[in-house]
């Protein structure tokens, strides 16, 4: 479980982020400080820790840990479940490059190629979508090393990650229910203040996400997110 703390925490399945500062756009009710619409203040915000970590295990397996998932890749071409109906197969892997194929409910959806630069400082990731007509659009991202150079192994961060995260969130507290929403992503969760799990609506197909919340102080709420029943992130 990855423990991160801040004044306000945004949860978004597929892009879990830590936000240190938000700006109010509109206040719904002056009597309740939790009610409002908020915009990310990028100038005063940062993500905690690396975007993902790659570890090469003694038998040549790859252990990949993101802010929300942890899984192994064995480069034998066999598909293995990761989360929900998603499965991955490592097609090939070396100390400096890796090719992975992904399926959703048994249907190929994309391929991923990762390769480290010759100086070991950056990792380029190219994701190519797959449809009934074959390979489609490719999206390229460049990550920078968060730790000492050692091929693919190490910690990597996305310097433009904040630009790709939800910029607007809504919050509301009514009696014993807390609402947390991301309107542009059409994602929201309505949680009781008793710590019970509540379903997050608008997640990716095959991903079962829940959030729970408990008050620590009138200005501080403790939240826990679970993916498919496993706690993945906590915050206040």
C-alpha cells in the first residue's frame, strides 16, 4: 500500500494523484467548507514519488509497481491477469528494453514498447492501440530517472504528469455522505462517513474501484481507495 499525504487528495482510477493545492472556483454553501468546485493549482502542486518502479528479479522477471498497482511480467509470451478483465503478456525483455501486449476481456487492445536511452537517464514508452483493423494510433511518453542508472531497473517519473491529470473536482458534504467527483472525467463517488466502501462510478471497463472515508478532524478526512477489493492508496 502506498501511503501519501496532503491537504487535499484527488482519486482517479488509472491516474491516481497527489495534489497539494487547489483553488476554489465556486462555493456551493458558505456554511459548509467542504462544498465547492475546485481547480488544480499546478504551480503549487506536485506528485509524490516516482510514477512507476521497475525491478528485475533474480529469475529475469520484471516487477512493476505504480501508484495503484503492483504486478510481475514473465517474458514468455503468456497473458496473465493484472486488474479486472485486463491481462498482460511480456513478449520480449532485456536489461534496457521491454515489449508488452495487453488484452481487455480476451481482446487485444494495445502494445507497449519501453526503451532506455543510451545514457540511462530517460525511458521512452510507446503505446500503440489495436483494433479490428490492426495497429492504430501510437502515443509516446518520455520518463526521467528518479534513481541511479541501471537499465530498465529503477524509479521513473513523468515530468508532465500533472498536465494529464483531472484539473477540476467537486466536493460536497451533506449530513453523513461525502461526494467526490471529477466532472470532466464523468467520475464520482458518494461515501458514508463511517468508513464503509462505496463504488466509484465512471472507471475504466473491468476495473472495480471503491472509496471509503472517515473524518479525523472537521478539516481533515481520511480516505482509502481499493481496486478489486485490495487497498491501493490512502490519504487525507
